[in-house]
């Protein structure tokens, strides 16, 4: 089930979940699918706001029809069906692969990915890759496994034949971008923990703290930044509540999924400028509250305001 394609019913449930404000992780949990499957489905079909189940189904069918077996390789001297020089094509594939190697991709994985990118169908079998790259089946298999781990390549069984085809989607670079954003977020979290262990007042701790801030900002810039609207709504709810409220209580009051509330609280904590002129604070019991930022008023101004009748 987890590896199968999304059905029309699945897509309807994705659309319903998005309309209810559910996060990708919660929708994936309800479907019994990986979160990456849901995020990829939504990202390549209009995003959280523009996603429509029927449109997503039609787009998926179109992509499936486009994945036809690659034509038989031409000789070294004959042009292909589009008049392209095979030698020039092979040269470009190797040039493209070399560039990706410089970004950190293993050589064979880069050659396989470059071959898929430059194939009109966007798909190839293991045998076709062996023939194109003139390498062993084991080398291709290892490279495919590596690329699958990065969510750059997928596989599906050809219903007309007894072998699998490997393919890339048109949004492969979007997935690469999102994967990089997730990696930067993990680097930010890890270095933040290190800053706490080493103490940010020490040179090592300060270095880790600076690293954490850098990667946190980079991750947010790549993933689109915080949801300002949700953060402001949660802060407004806390102002109205007067007394502290837990995330669970806020979720009930706002009629939001708990994940949406916790994400909004996290954004407000990580971006204190969003809360200005109030400050978000978490009590010892785990409840949240807001108070006026002390640095907005001088001591004399605060005293004068408190004395106004």
C-alpha cells in the first residue's frame, strides 16, 4: 500500500484534508502513506491553495501516458528521430553529470540522473541504462538505489513487460529544493542543541549558535517562510484569553488540528518580530501566554501608563 500510487479516493481525501487545514503529516497518517508522498502530490498539482483532486488525477494520467519506452539507441554516427547528434548528446550528458558530481552526487548516480533528464520519455529500464552508459547492471542498481533515497527517482513495473522502469517527474528539481530545505532545518536543530550543550557564551557555543541561526533562516527562505497568518491568529487568541492556554486548548478553541496550532506557536517563537508589540512566553506548565514587550516602552512610560486612571 505505501508504495502504490494514490487513488482518486486518496486524492479526494488529500483535498479534504487541505481544506480542513490539516498538515501533510496528518493527511499522510490518515492515508497510511509517507509524508513525502503527500507533499510531492500537492506540490506538483497546484500547492496547498490550488490543489484539486480531479485536476491532480488528470495530470497524473498525462504523466503516465508520457512515460513510454525509450527508442532504441542510434549508432554513433546516425542522428536520432529529432535530428540530434548522438555524440553531442553523450557529451552533454557527461558534462551535466560532471556538474552534478561537483555538487556532491556520486559519479554513477549523476550519470544515471543525467541520462533520465535528457531522455524524452523521462524513463529508462535498467537494461537501457546499462546500454547507454556501458556499465554493469550492478552499478546501475546501486545508483538507482541512491537516487531513490534522495527521492529523485521512482520506479514502476511496466504492465506490458516483466521489468521495471525508472523515471523522474517534471518536479524533480522542486523535490531537490525541498530536500535541501529539510536538510538545512536538521542542521539548524542539531547546531541549536550543540549551542545549548557547549553554552552560547563560549566560543564553540557561539559558533554553533551562529550556525543554527544561519541554517534556520536558509531553510525558511527555501521553504517559503513562516505562516504569518496562523501565527497572528494564535497570538490574538492568547491576548483575548488573558490567562495562559495550552496548545491543546487553543486547538479546541480555534477548531484547528493540533499540528496547525503547534506550527503557529513555533513560528511565533522563532520569529519574535511577528508578535511585536507583544511577546510570546511558555509557562512552566507548558501553557502559552503573551505580554507587552518591555523594550517598546521606557521605564518612565510604563510607570506613567500604569498610573493613568
